[in-house]
């Protein structure tokens, strides 16, 4: 079977690409690479320098009026890994400082790790995740 080596990028549909780009830069520390005004959408490309992850934010010209809902088929949420459990507490403090609504840091019911859940301006669920060592 062919293999792949990781996630190169993820693209998210947003309602206001400039506002969302500012949010992702301010909250997650992403760096803006470029904006492309295309025939069917406006796209802003962001990069997380620590991991190399690219996030594309897309504002479609003919967008749906529906907000994100993880219960619909498609994306459920995006999880970002942290190396140490205590980093979740630091992220919880940062989110609170920025006024970003979030869950408390909580162990998963399965005991496999610990999560801190929050949402972007379009209600897309995001999560910081620490995996318990096996």
C-alpha cells in the first residue's frame, strides 16, 4: 500500500476571510503568507512556523448561510498536538486572556489523553490535544 507522511495543509471555509486570518494569527500565532483573489473565492494562506502546517482560509463568493456544525457529514474538528500536558494549561490561560471561549482542560473519557476545546469565529471546533504516554 502506498504511504503518506503527514498532513501538508488544511483548508477551511470562513465567512469573513480577513477577520478569520487576523484571529488565526492572533490566537494561534500563524503567519500570513499570501492572499489570492480567485474567480470563485478569496483565499488567505497561513503558516504555523513551528510545524510547517499550512492553513488556507477560503471565503467563497456563493457561500452557504449555514454556520459550521460538526454533527453534519464532513469535518468534525481539528486537533493540534501539544508535547506536554502542562502546555494545555498555558493555552487555557492564553485563550482566556484573548477572550476566546473554551472548555476547561479535561481528560478524555477513554483515558487516552487530555483536551482543551475552543471554536473559531465561524464556530469551527478546534482542540489542543495531549496524548497520554502508552
